């Protein structure tokens, strides 16, 4: 304890700071419980007594993460050290946001192709418990869930589900963070496409309270309508279908069903088929959540939704489904070419979007 206390005083010196940080991080992730406990306590005590050096030390931690890129002997315990600091030391809001942005960027770089991706993600994901870093972590995680490699996708998905399973009290907070990210990063496909996949991951593995589930579904549908409006990005459209269908599990699902009805006659055949397939799966899974589920399943099974030739026949099938589940049939609104385009808020709410914007 005394030796560590003496060593840690060198954090105040720019000359020795990097070497001390490397040594401390290895100690925090050390070989013995006593070493871990002693070094952790020494670091927290030092930062508590030297508030003016907190940002300097945090920058040194990030510099070490950058300088020792891909050296798992350093970076794995370094993540534990960063978690220790963030769990015990309050950062100024402005600096905290800057720290979070740089930390997430460096972490994404470190995770790419890493053999220790599970351990690194487990450390990163603990920051979901902090309001200061939550948005940055959610953005980083969603990109990982929709990542470039299968191992990264699997590891990040597993880490998120494990975290939410072990921290049930934070499920609603994280779900709200996902929706906040969908709202804040509106139309940024680099974020929203994998974000839809992340929301699907959560809905497929985590049970939401009925009351909150209804609120979540309502807000998700509203944000999804806004995000998809006017989009020609097929990958984004397809990514949104499964979480949308999954929301039928909640009792107040009329808004969800209305949006599904619109997507069943989308201009893109792949989107129509994808919506029909995901809706079918949701009805089989949550068979008591939708009125007349068996009848709807029969219609979905007997219809070729990707058929590009007879859209009127598909509209007829959709009308049949609307009548079964008890939602209004989208109305075909006659429009003139010279008519000024309606405000965006109205476009995704009726058949005019399918006739005018969607092009059929």
C-alpha cells in the first residue's frame, strides 16, 4: 500500500505519467486480489485528493490506450482502470463528454479484430450506467452490433444482453437511451441502421414491463416513421421491420399495426416480403397479442408479397388484414401532379405516401 501510494504520486509528473499509468493498469487487473484492491484504492484516493489532476490523469489513460493499441497485456486491464475511475470520480460535464467521445472512438479501434473483444466490451458496457457517457456508449455499441465482423457482432450482442440481464433496474434507462439516439442521430444511416438491429436484439432477449413496453412501442413507432420517411435505403428499411413487428407484443399495439399495414404495401418488393415475414413470426410468437392472429397468419402465408405485377391484389389482402386486426384501412388519396407536396408530418400517415412519394 505504501509503495503504491509513493508510486502514484508520480502521476503529477508528465515525465513519468505514461509509465506509471501502464504499471497501475496492470496492477488494477493484477495477479492477486490484494494487489488489485491496493492499487485501486491508491488510485481513487489520489484522484479524490487531487481534483485538479483528474482530467490530466484521464487523458493519460486515453493516451495509453492509444499508444499501447492492440497490446492486450495493457489494454485489457486499462479498461478496468478506466471503469474504476468513472465509477468513483465525477468528471465535469463538458470534459466528460469529450472524454466519452474519444474513449468510444479509441475503443472501437481497439475492438476491431481483437481476440479479447468480449473482455473489452464488458468493460465498455459498464458505462451504460452513467448518464454522462450513455449516449456515446450506445452509439459505439450499436455500430458494434451491426459491425464489420461476425465475432464483433456476436461479442457486442452478448455483452449487451448480459449487462441488461444482470442490471434489470437499468433496462428502461438503456431503452430510453436507444430511442434518444434514434432521435438525436436522425437520418444518420451509419448509426440508425445498426441501431434498429440493436433495438431488435433487446426486444428479442429482454422482457419489458407491460406499462413501459407500451410507452416504448409508441415512441419507437413515431421515431421510426420519421426516420423512414422518404428513405430509399433498403438496408435501413429492412433493419426496421423486425423490431417494428416485435412491438406487437404490447397491449397498446394499434399504432404498431397501422405502421405494419403501410409497410406491407411498400414500393419495394423486398420490404413488403420482409414485413410480411417478420409480422408472421411475431404473430406466431405472440399469438394472443393480436386479435384474429390465426386468420392473419393464413392471409400472410397465402400471399406473394414480393409480386411486382398486381399491387391492387396486395392492397386487397392488406385490407382484409386491417379488418381482422381492427385498424383503419389506409385510404387512397387522389393527388394532382401540380399539387404542392404536403408537410412531412403528414406523409407517412396515409396512402398518399404510397401513391405519391413511393411511386406506385
